[in-house]
C-alpha cells in the first residue's frame, strides 16, 4: 500500500475496514493475515484498524477470518513461521524478541509446544551457537561494560579482574591481539542497526500498538551512551567521576505511553537521578 495515494482517512466505517481485510485475504488466498501482509495490499493503515478493534486478532475475528495466534497448529506450520521471521529480520538465528515482533503464533505457543526456545530453534534447523560463539559474545559484552565504566576506549592494562570479568590476555588468546579485539568490538557494536524515527516510519504497527520492541539491545544502549559522552544526560556524572554511580538507558517518552525505542527517544540516566525521578513520580 502507498499511504500517499490510497484511502487512509479516519472516517471509514468499521465495516469498510473489515471488508477490505476480507478482500485482501481473498486476493492473496489466505484464511488469515499478518499486519505486514495487509500493509502491502490493503487500502487503510493498520494503525487505524488497531485503534478500532484493540488488536489485530480481534479485527480478523470480526472480519470472519482465522486468528493469527493459534495453539492447535501442526509443528510444521510453527517451524515454517519461525523461518519466515528469520527471513524478515535477516538473521541465521532469531531471538524471542524477533519472534514477538513478527511471528504468527506467539512465544508462549512455541514454549508450550517445544518446551524451550533452544529446542524450538534446533527443531527448526537454525544454526546453534557453539561454545566458541558464546565465549566471543561474552568477551564483547564485557568489553562494552568496561568501556562504559571508563567512558572511553579501554587500555590493555585496564582489562584485569575484578574491574573486568576477563583479563587482557584472554582477548589476545581469542582474537590474536588487543587492537584486533578493539576492531572486532567496533564491528560487533555496528552489527545491529539503531532504529530512528525515520527508519521506523514505514514499518507496520504491531499488536502492541508499537513499531519497535520495548527491549533496548546492547548495541543501541552503547550507541546512546557514546552519544551522551558516557555521562548521565541529567547530572553529567559517570562511574569514574562518582564511584558507585551506574548508568542506564531509558525511554524519554515511556514505552507504555506510546514512546518508541528509537535513538531520538532514548537518553542516559544515572542510578542517582533515576532514584530522584522515581521519588518525584511517587510523591
């Protein structure tokens, strides 16, 4: 759908919305519809439909179509849907958050069917993380934590226990050199795109009435920290100038109040300012 040229006015009746949902389902030959599928073929914005019917499944039900979330489906349908999500997010292994964003059946359905997320991934034929992969991830996440505490790129001599969970020698043994470790860390940080208001403009509104997930991933967290100079956006303190203070990244407009997880809506706050803010809210 091209929202610039197609019908999208808020004066459309509920029956007009439901009729178009049925029309799209018939057009693509399906008994149910994903929001993304309707966005590609429908006349109206999915956000308009969600505002009328509370969630996508209620709209489907009112239109006489099958709900997206179903418990009695064959394993093969769930596995096929997990692979479909992997194609959307362009990943070899999808996370629970990926599936919450784009999946048809819900994470709880997968847990009930396969007992665990790992078993579902294995059943679906996804690449399983090796012990080496896990170690590399742990080393990258540790380097990220140290970088944030220092407020700058760490030196080799600073990578020591207990300030760091690993010694510098473990980075050299794994990556072949300290500077190579730092180069790979830069690649790790840039491996996940940080969402912006512009990048989500064309994305569909999901069943939770958001275009992004609530969770702030590590790469986005580091990006926002770096943008803020690894200091609290409110008091400008960090853990080096004020020992005991920890930094976190939060939504400016709360996610529950409609705020999205985008670069523009995220800021750095220290533990002290967070306490003060929570105290003011309670008062």
